[in-house]
C-alpha cells in the first residue's frame, strides 16, 4: 500500500516545485544533521589542490569511494584505492582510523527540530559505509529519528545517481513531487530536482527550519 499521495499537482517555478502536499521529508545526514570533519581533512591531505566543490566532485566520482559506499569493497580496499587516486601522504591504517571518526556528532538544534516534526513521515538517504553507519545509528541515536532509512552501502546505489533516488521513491511508493529533500551537496540536490523532488541545499538544522517555515510546513 502506498504511503504517499500520488495525486499531487505541481507547478514548476524556477528550479523548485511548489506543492499542494508533501508526504515525505527526506534527509541527507552528513552536513545536514551531523558535523563532518572529512572535507577539511581531505583538503589538508591534498594540500588544498582542489576547491571544496572540486573535492566533492572528485570524491563522488571516485571509483574507490563508489565501490566502498555501495558495499562492494572492504575498508582496506577503499583506503588503499583512495590513497592512490588522490596521492594522499598517509598510510592505510591512519586513513581508516581517521576516516572512521569523520562523523563528529549531531548539530545543536537537531533534537528540537525533530520534536517539532514528529507528526511527519521522515526518511533519510545517506551515502554511507560500514565504518560510519553503525556510529550514526547507535552512537548518535539517528536510528530513533526516522520512519525509513536508506544507506548507499546497503541498497547498492549512490547519490547523485538518479537511479538511487528512483530506488528510494520506489521503496516508498511515492510520486517524486510528494517528497521534500534536504542535502548539503549541490550535485545531489540538482540530481533530485531533475527527477522531480522538491530539493533544497542546506547546511545544518537552522537552514532546514528556515526552508520549512518558508514553505509553511512549520
């Protein structure tokens, strides 16, 4: 049985879609709900050869990242590959130890925001992996926050690939325009918009709240 309203009317307005009904709020996790040290660490390791946006593009297109975060390689294989790809000045053990602790904890204000959203149907969709996911779910308590969970290493699909969003929509039996999506990465937001999701680039819970207020959902 569908949990979403398939009879949703939409009006294109620039790059967003104005809805008469949103059934699901879909969240990215890193950079939206929890703090990550990964970008600053990678910029340091690469001696700032790339801008932040260039680093993100290289990361999302990396064969080693894609293999690991779709569950097709081990942590050691991932570390070995990414060190070689990006010519990082560290060893495999140091990379894995540091990478494991990239998630730094929830942003202040996340708990209060989710208390205000407890009447909504909430889902998360994260590019994640076997090292980060247990820490996010258990240590940070994210497993208690959502009705539905989609982790790239579990579903075998990765943002910003359109088929990854299509998998989420199919699993939720949702029309794209009935889903509101938050992500901190422009590539992911653009991909979501291209298949019809109402998507916003945000960093932290305050920006999420600002959007929800603007579209009269809070």
